C-alpha cells in the first residue's frame, strides 16, 4: 500500500468498526424493544376448585396443549380430592390461595378473619403438595374495602391477582361452551396482557368444554401462555 493511502485505510477501518458496533447495538436493541412492546400474554386462571371431574378435565386439556395455568384453591373442597390437588402441582401449574370456606360473611367479617381464612387455605395446600402458595385471589373479587384488604394480604406475603377478562362461567347462568368462548373473545379484545377468569368447580363442565377453543383463539392471535 502506498504511504498516502494509509490514512484513508485507517479511516475506513475506523468507520467499519463503528458501523459494526452501532449496527450490533441497533440490532440487539430493536427486537428487544419491539418484543417487549408488542408481547401478547394470556394467563389462564381457575378459581373455586378442586373438583373431581371439571378440574381433571381442565388438566387433561392443559396437558395436551402443553400450557401452564394458575389455580386458586378453596381448601374446604380438597377433602376426597387430595390427588387432584397434587396433580395440579405435579403437572407444573401454579397454586394460589382463594379461600378456606368461600363464605363471604365469614371471610370478610374482620381483618383477622380474612387473614386466617387465607392462612388456613395456604396450610392445606402446603400440607398436601409441599408448596407454600404466595398468590392470592379475593373470593367474590373482594368486598367493600378492597384496597386496604389488599395491603393487609400483601403485608402477609401474598401477591394479589385480579383479572381483566372473563370466560363468563359465573356471569352467564348455565352458559354453553359457545357462550363462554364468545365472552372470552369479547372481554379479552384489544388487551395485550390478558388475565382470564375461569372456574373449575363442579358445576362448570362447560368451561372445560370451551377450553380447547379458547386456547386455539389465543394461539391464533399470537399470545404466549403463562402461569403466575
Ligand atoms: Zn371464588
């Protein structure tokens, strides 16, 4: 190389290094930003179980679809269904506290009764599965003083989980699987992060029936499935 070209060669190398560095940063930054910004996530949540038929039917579908969900347990309903509760844990789903009794007048009678109800439920889950639950969902969605009660539960170590979409299995009396599908689509519409409220107690056979279609819908829409 002639001497007069050396400064140009040097400049060329500097520009190349700069471009490589800059484009690598740009390349790394853009997809990460786009991903975080447009990520669609759905959390399937099931309250009021376990029940023998419905919970197991829900677990069958989730297993076939390789999806993890979150189950908020009523511990007074675990007697005789210990194996179903263990199956939820064994198959990798998340377990949360819903209530011991699910009787609102008892639960919401005082701060102490609210905390005791949660603790009693957590104790049963822990003794049957070995898992110490730290998720909580208010029975009936909470009562008058929800913000204060939420704080109490958070101070007791729980993460309180609400919802922003419903399959309608409590809202629509004797709902069919079609109605549950429609309610899911309607209430989840336009939301990038969906927490779908479903129930797996004994009277919710239609929920298990609707589940494959509900899952297919979220898949088609590009959602990832997550458990809390
Ligand atoms: Zn409930």
